[in-house]
C-alpha cells in the first residue's frame, strides 16, 4: 500500500477510532513496506543500527522503548484533549512524537515514512487542519536534522519551534 493511501485512510477515518500503539505502528509499517520486504516489514528491527552520529537503542530494547513511547503519547494526548491546549502545547507534543520516534528508529527502514504517518494521525486526532509535515528545501532539511540531533540529547526546543511555525502556517 502506498504512503498516500495510508494517509488518506487516516484522514478519512473517525479520529476516535485511531489508537496509536506499537501494534498500530507495526501494522502501518507492514502495509507500507510489506510488498518490498515481506520477511521483516511490520516487525521491529532485529539488528543494531547507527544513523549518522546517532546510536539508537539496541534492537532488543526497541519493543520496550516503543511501548513507553506509545504510553507517553497517550498520556500527552489525553492531557491535551481534556483542556484547551494552546499552540505551543500542541507543537511540543508533535516535537516529542517526531523526535522520540526517529531517535528510537524502531524499524530497519521506512522510519521516516512511518513517522510521517504517526504525525498525520496525531494532527487528525487533535482535529487540526492539514499541516505540511515535511516542508521542502535543503535549508529545511539541514535545520530538521540539527533539531533531531538536539532532540536525541533531550532538547526538543528546535523541533518545537519548527512545529510552531508549521502549525501557524496551517491555521
């Protein structure tokens, strides 16, 4: 299934039916990559990887990291949905979701695409209009990679600012 088809299905669904979990993310990965990599699509990576200078957690820790990640997301979403969140709170949620998912790097490949699926689902759950998930341009890519590097160290400030800008442009 194509990325576009998966995103369309999410956007056309009732947001209350979307439950972001490790299983849901694996299903999205299997739908996206299964035709190309039937042996490992839909499963967390079974080997260690290095992404540039970043060393994601060892493969055997990925299931625990993903469960904690999804539990944390559920708590943050519940908090946002129970009140009147401001734009910064929403941007912080999206920054943490984006940065932590990419830092864990749960799959052998297609992590960026599954990360985009996750972000579109969160935006849909929050009832926001469509947001440009991946703005174009080489200057954006450099800034985004620098923000991910900072997020790997626990500093989500740059990613939050990027999400604030994207949200402001969409609203």
